[in-house]
């Protein structure tokens, strides 16, 4: 008798093959049969008539920042609420291991600044029952979770562990002895189960006190020492973010790509990097993509990590940012409870003062992110429920304000007071430079990209893109209005087998006999992302954005139902993945 039999599903198997009606049989954590009439003669301890619902592999999110959260949270939401059954942490060079005992506060400051994770929550929630990276893996492995977890070795943590205070200074050069220590620690981490090495080369990444991340200008000598260590270990992938994607400087962009090529050649390991579209450099991503294609044609396993929707910053009275953040008459209210703040903001005189201050500040703003947050009305959108992630400037707040006959800034002011101050506004910060999704379509249909950049677990008060797996299906394969739909099998493939192959995980990402039984059963017509809300469920009452979904009938992890009808069943079958994963039958 099998553990679970699902009959009459529309199977999108993860390989890119067209959907097909069939059955799936699961026993002892493994898919034992799938396809037309695969369950004929089978009896399951639990049987489900899928009645045509979609059945996909569990989704694989390769770009998260749950490094702290997994030490206290077994559910790992919001990712687990959106069909994710495997995720990767330690991205962008930041994380909590290795960690010298006197560097705990600095690492918390780094993650608080770079990833907008409340420092008080990290200070209370982190157990710090590790120092070395292998000890961190052991700590994560000892705790049960709803999903499988894997993690990279983060460069910023490694650098400060080896170099001490100097490692936090990006202008400091490691000594020869320190380079040897970094190389040994890299090999140790990879052999213990790190899935790769990550680093950051962007000005955006700063500590909570404003200092640049220590890896910003790491020299080729330092990086290639680590690359040689990876080659010696013969393990791991590399993930990084560089300002290359947003720089208008051709020479700088080419120099960064030349360094990436050196690293990939010396390490002899796969490499991926962030590729997104900035408003002020809207074609730079094409420069990057052309380079990736040339590298692949030349035999290097290089990929661009892309998002399947704009990277969306959420603005609101409870969020990290809103258009009035720098107005003195607004700042006076910042410490008030939400209900008192809303009441004060509804006062006509307060509104008049804030709008006047806003106009004065806006008049002196240079182009950039602050100008977008304060005045980007053509690319600000009301956040609906369910969220409509296919954006078009015809539906922006500027268009709504024109239709209402009011100034956009006044419209925004009143909008933020709706729902008793809980209304959020969506700002597509990247991937919307031309006001449509055509460039995103080009990114996600390239054979040399990986679906990533959700940043789930981070940007707790500003970004909630852990739902990208869900919106990929609804936007591209069902609801597309302003362009062609994409085949659902292509979207599912991008979130499953393609990511699994990159990490040499041969046991997942496909609905087929012999693969791990990680699957989603989805009511495609009902699939939806609900509007994110602010919750205070982190340690020390820390806030974060939380987003739920409708339409996931079941999520199954290693044969165990972890979510049913969107609710956690209490099961926590997830485990730590150490390095490559062989096919189930070859274990």
C-alpha cells in the first residue's frame, strides 16, 4: 500500500514537457509511479482525486536570506506558503557563519543594514551555538523545518572571521597568511556541505550604521585565492551581486565582468550573479546577458539570476519607507501607535504642513531611489487583494489621481490612510524601466538564466517577493493582459529542474519515478497572492511583511503533507542539504 495516491491530475513535471493528465504514487518519501494510469491497481493510505488540478514539483528558491530565521522558525514562511520545498540561504555574501564570539553584534548590524532584518529580533532569536561554518550547519540541521535548506559560505562573514575588525573595511587588504586562512575555511565549509560561496560588490549593501560591506572592493588577489580553494575542493557554486547591473560606466561594467570570468575559470565551478534592470541604466542588463551567452558558448557554466516580476518595494505607514518619510511634520508622529498616527494624519492642518514640506524636499531631489519613493507617481501602484502583479502605467497612481481630479501626492496621502493605515503602495524599483514587462519576458525566457532574487526572509519592512513562485504562474501562464502568455511548463521548469540542475541536486525538481516526493497540488483557477500585511511575530516583537496565497490544495515535502488548503499541518520533514544531492536510488 502506497502512502499517497493522487489521481487525475494535470501533471507539469518540471522538465519543460507539456502538461499531461495522469496519476502520481508516493511511498516512503519517493515518487514510485507517475503518468497515465500510473495508479491503476494501486491503493493508498490516502487517496486524492485531483480532478484536473495542476501537479508540479515543489519549487526551489535559490536566493533567500533566512539564515537567522531558520534558527528559531520551523515553518520558514512566507516561502513555504508559496509552494517552495527547497531553499538556499547565505546569498549576497552575508550570513551568520563563521562568527567569532566578538563579532556577533557586527554581523547583526550587517544583516540589519543590508537586508532590513530587525536587529532586536536577530539579537534575541539567534542562538549562536556555533562559531565555524561547519558548526552552523550542524546547528541548522538539528532543528526541524517544513522545507529542505541549503546554505552558501558568505564572504563578509568569512572576511571578518579571518581578518577581525579589518575585515569590515573594504579598503583593507588581507595578508598572505589571512588569504591562506580564507582558503582553508572555504575548503572546510564546502567539504562540510556549503553549497557554494557568495560575495557582494554593491554600494547598496551597508551596515545599519552606514558603512560599506567589507567585500565591496575585494581585490582579484583575494577573490582568486578563494576561487583556487573551490577548484581544490571541486565543490560548490558561486553567487554574487555587483553594481555592474546598474552602472552607466562601460569600463567599470566590463572590468567587473572580466573579474567574474577570471573567477569562473580559476574556480572551475558554476557562477551566477544578480541581473536586474535599473531605471537609470535600462539597457545594462542586455550587456550582461550578451556576456553570459558568450561565456556559455565558450564552455563556462555562468548564469544570470533574474526575477520573474519587478523587484517591488512596499511603501506604507508601517513599512520601512513611504513618500513622507523625510517630512518633519510626519516624522513627529513616527513613534506613535498606528491608530494614533492615523488620527493625527487625518487632521487637515497636519496634512497641509506635510504636503508643503514634501513639495520643498521634492524640488531639490536628484534622480534616484529617494526621488522614486517620494515622487514616482507614474510607477507607484495601489496594492490590491489579490495582488495584480502585472503592472502598467495606465493603472498607476498618477492615472488614478488624474481620474479623480486631484494632485498625485494628495491622492497618495489619502490612500495611505485607507484600511486604518494598513494600505500599502507598490513601487517597482527594478525591472520596470520601460513601463512594461517585455524586458522581464526576455530575461526569463533566456536559456542561460536562473529564476531567483526573491530575497525571502529579508527586507522585512520593504520587500515581500517570496511569493514570486506563485505570481510567476498567475502572471505569465494565466492572467497576462499586456503581452503573450508563456507556457506553464516553461515557468514551472524555471522554478524547479533548472535550479536543481545548477546545484547538482539530482534527486528533485521532477515529477517522475525515483525522484524525491516534493510536489504541489494547485487549483490553478483559484491561485492568487494575497496582499502582504505587517505582522509582529519575529523575536522581540520584530515586524515583517507576511504574504499568504490561495490555491495551494497540498504541498508535499518528501512524501509528507506539510500544507493543506494553505494551512500548516504541523509536519516538519525538511532537512539540511549538504552539497550535491545524488539521485534517490544511488544513495
